[in-house]
C-alpha cells in the first residue's frame, strides 16, 4: 500500500495522501504520507467511524469518486470539527481526490490524495487513481485468500498430527487428549 500510494502521489501530482480500509464500522489507516503534522494528526486518531461528510462517509452513500476542486467551496469541508476541515487547517488541503476500494459494491476502503493548491485533478488522473484502487482491491483479496489457505493448511496439519497420536497410542487416551489440547491452543 505504501508503494502504491507513493506512485499515485507522483502520477497525480499530489502533495500527500492516504489509503484507508473500512471494516464495516471503522476506518483504519494503512498507508499515509505527507506533512508530518498531518501524519501525526491521523496517527493520533486511531480507528474511527466515518465522520459526517468525510470522503468515506460519502462513499458509503454510494459515491465511487469524490473530487473536491476547492475545499474552501465545499460544504463538507466547512463542517466544524469535520475531517475535511482538519485536513484544510492542518495540511493546507485545497484540492482532493478520493476513490473507493470496492468489491462487489461493498466498500473496503479508499485512496485519497490531496493538493495544497486549488488545481482540480484531470480525468486521466482520476482514471489512474481508479486503476490503483482496483489493484489495491486485488492485493487485499489475494492477502485474504493466502490467509485462508494458510489457516486451512494449519488445521489440516493439526488434524493429521492428532490422528498420528491416536494411531501410535491405541487404548491410551491421555496422549490423544494432550495432542488435541496442544493443537487447539495453537490454532485458536
């Protein structure tokens, strides 16, 4: 995610940005770059529910691309205490582009890049960020599949180990129960 974000910033001529995931309830920052004050601001937040009028909240309402040419003219950026207001005040955000990370219409997160000057993003840059978002979704799905495969293999290995103990201890249940408990503790 860090490499993807760095490349997106360069190609979109953006000053800073972040990639977040959304677990259905909370936003989690996965990659972040830019002004150290802004980085500290985000890191101090921790996981948060999508604030009203935030990019993620707008994506939850169905928007796939959030493009704010000038945050000074955006109603959501002027909401007191809003994330967009903090971005404008702390990081000097003026132009913003966010693209949803979706799988089968389910919001998984977002890539958001910012400029400190008023300069709308081009259609080409929007399409580029959408491609990065699609690649991020593929990476997330691959990681999920690898984790599931690893967990299934660990379960199969544990079952085979217990079966081996059963075969080597006919009539003696203590080693079987010990092996089952050890494998259950390790897997859980």
